[in-house]
């Protein structure tokens, strides 16, 4: 964690582990403290490094992991009103941050997949006010994000309908995961 975020690195680690275990197929909800205990049980070594703020990363978080002696690092930071996600020498993308409902999709990188995903959203009557698609060439993965809205129905109904759309997208080839992130003011 860089800049003022470094004061909160212990909290970030606990919540990152919680999210990884819950989304990674561990199969149950847990507290951040339980996630740290589970990491220890599985022999996951957590190393905290003192950041070099002279590099000018600002308010950034770098998450790295080592598997079979291969180190992978992903960095996230807020730039203006956008979340910038990057991996050194691999990819960089910015996602606008605003009060909205987002659909995020992780896929294998195949031609036309972004169109197929977007088609499901549009056919359900949703407007896409912003979208983006990035590829991670070294590993053949892609990530798409869509900021969506459907006028004339309640926020709760939009989230309920989008859950069904996301379920449909989740089983499409080559999608590995699809989810809704609700940053709207109604949350």
C-alpha cells in the first residue's frame, strides 16, 4: 500500500483474503479474521513490504502472489474519478467510478466474446452508458465491464433482473465468471 493507504494495509489484507477465499470456491462466507486463519492453515505466507513512496504511485495498492516461483503483481489506484488496474509489462485499464450498477465479466480471450456479452445486456433492455474490454495477452484472459441502467423500473428490480442476465452470461463459453457490482446511490 502506498501513500496514506499504508496505514490500513492490515485491514486490506484481511478483506482481500476474505474475497479470494469466498469467490475462489471455498464455498462459505467468512469474516476477515477467519480468512487470515484459513490462509495460515493452507500455508499461505503473507509478506508486507514497506512501500517506496518516492516512486510516485500515489494512493495505490499492489497485490502480488508467487506460485511455482512465478511472481505476478497487479496494482490498483484511483486516478481522478477512475479505478486504474494494471500489471507491470502486461496491461493497464481504467474503469470510471461513479454511482452506478456495473457488470464485470472474466473470460478467455476469444474474438466476438464482448459482443456476445453485450448482446445479453442489451436484449434485457439495459442501456450501456460505458463499457470496456481488456485482454491479458500472456495468459489469454479478458475482462469486460459494463455500466448499465434501465429506466422506468426500481433499483431493486434492476438488480434482480441483472442477476438473471449475469446468470445467463456466466454459463456462456468462454466466460469463467460474471458478477454485479452495485455502486449506485441507492445501496
